[in-house]
């Protein structure tokens, strides 16, 4: 074991300021603290602060890593871990199988001592699914993150050891309690180290409103997620090391963060269930659930990545299936055929598009989107319609706070801008400086309000570790 002393200044001071709402997450997420040295958050505990974090535990029998980061930070992580201790990495625990958490193992596999990778048994099935649906994942992640050159990886470092419900691993006087919990994924693990009162949550806590509703990804489990947060709160952790975002230091702060996050999910679940039990359609449920504003105001619960409206949809899918209770949607006509009829009834697709433009000017963004989309489906090559659709979705993207919504709307705007200009989606996505940054593999997690220097949302790229354009070149994960 190597002697370590907690870093007194800089990062630890910074994370305290973020907790107090005096600083944003932007420096952390953009790699300002990502370097060739780990942060020592307490004795024997190192932390690699990046977009996807890694926790490192120094035991008498070697090092144990919780997660391994993504492909862009793999070499830098390896260097930082070697500087932290000359001892070999004995084990790496995957908290789940998203690609931004499992692609940093390769450099350690080249060492004389190859680490044991430990994960929940469903991680193996996830990797198999990723290989089989690589094309689909390529497209949805290109759209979500605005990276038209992204290609989904098809080779993975599979775990050596898997478990089902709970696993205890001991290394050099430290105990690593692994607990399975379904939340953002079905293969999630949180790790408790009782001797150090340290909890590694993976993506069960991410300094954002929980990623429990991603519209383009697999099923999430908000109710079980909330139960896992309650169980974690009972452990009495003094340090919380999240999969994304900054550490939380202090038992009271850890308990508050876990309680608030659980309360948000529990409220969404209870309201959604009540409205479903009342026999309402999905549309009424979506617009009937009211999110507790006091919780969303917390710096660690801002909807900068996912957002509660999407969680409600995910709960409907989980509890009620895909039918939204609108009979016309049970066995629908092709969307383009419906759009053509509506456009004909309105007097032509341009008429619908111009009405969408007027609604946009009046601030009716949702209704404007419906009309612009209908017009474009009815007349996909019409330049005027395309121009208006591009304007509608570009405006919508500018008003959204979450990566999920912004990504979809940016891509839609680029599609129509390409039709109007006779170019292609890549050209249109990269016209702005922000678009160029995204296309180069920058990470986007919502926006920082330029008028609010203490906003908890952030966007940016891990520039000092970015390779750009490679498989997994953006936060193409969750």
C-alpha cells in the first residue's frame, strides 16, 4: 500500500463549492481536473475525475478499480493509476455495461498481472446485445450526441467473474460489497467499502435528474432505482463517488443527495401510477404529472441529461406496454399517408408549414413541431417546408435543457436544413462552433445558463483526452 494524503485544495475545494451552488459542473465535465494524477479524496481512495469517473482503492494486496472510464481516457487513467501506486491492479468492477464505463481496461490487461473484471451477470448479455444491434446504436447515438461519424463498438472486455444478487470481494484488508440494483440499467452494481465508509454508486447517482427515461434507449426501472437509493442511504456512507459528476463528502450531504433523488423518482412513480389507474391515456398522463420544483432546483437534480417527462413515458412502457390508449394508434396508417391527407385538408403542405412558423413566433413550440413535421412528411422535398421545419426544431433545441431533447431536435433541424440547402446532415450539423465541437466527439450534458453562473447543468468536451470520431467517440452510452 502506498502512503496517500488527501488533496487539500483545488478539486476538494471545488466540489464543496459545487455542492453549495457557488460553482457549476462544467470544469469537471470538460476535463479541467482530468490529469496524470488521481485526486486523493481520503486515505487509500483515489478518484479519476472525468466525464465518466473511476474510483481507485489502494489495498495491501494491490489496487481495485470501480469502473474504468471510456476509450478516450484509457491511457491517461493508466498513467494516473501507476502514479498513485506501483502495485498492480488486481480487480476492476464494472458498475454497469455502458461503454463510457468499460473501455479503460485495455492498458491494464497488458500488464504482467491481468486484472479480474467483475460485474453483474447481465453485463454479458448487454455486450452481446450491443454487438447484435451495433447499427441501431450507431444511429441513435449519432443523433443523441450530434456526432455523425460515430460508430458503435463491437468488441468488449467481458467480465471474468459475474454474480446475481450480491457478492463480497476482499482485497488486502478492504471489503467490497457488490449489490445488484435495476435502475438506469438492468445490470447495475453499487459498491460499498465499509472500512472506508465509501460508496460507489455508478450511474445510480449522476449529478443530474436520474437518467430513467432516455427516449432512444432500453428500458429503465425508476421504482427499483428509488429502492436502491433508499438502501444505499441506510449504509451510512461518508463519501459518495458517482459514475458522473463530483464526489460528495460528508455523511449528511450523502444522505441528503440520496434521499432527494429517491424522492423525485418516487413522486414520478406515484403520480404516473395514479393517473394510469384512473384510466387516462398516455397523453393525459404525460401532461398530468407535476414534477416537484423544489427537487429539480437541487444542483444535483437539474434535468440536464434526461428529464422527468421522459421518465413518465418509460414508466408507461414498463407498466402498460406500448399502446397509448389512442385507438387510431393501435393499427395506424403510414405516417406519410396521414400527413398527406391532413395537408390536403389544410390546403397543402406549405400552408401547414406557414402556420407552424406563426405558432413558433407565438411561442407555441410543441404545436408548431406537430404541424412542421406533418408538412414535411407530406412534402419531404419541398424547400419552403424544409426551411420552416429546420427553423422550428433549431428553435426547440435552443429552448431545451436536456441532452436527450436537444440531440433529437438538433438532428431534425439538420435534416431539413440539408434539404433546403441541398447539402447533407453532417454539413448542417457542423456549421456552428458548438456543432463542430459535438461532431468532434465533445460531450454534451445539457447547457449552462449564461446568465446563471451557478447552474448545475453543463456541456463541453473532455478535450485533453479526446480522440474524436472513433468508436464510442462521444458519451455514446446511456
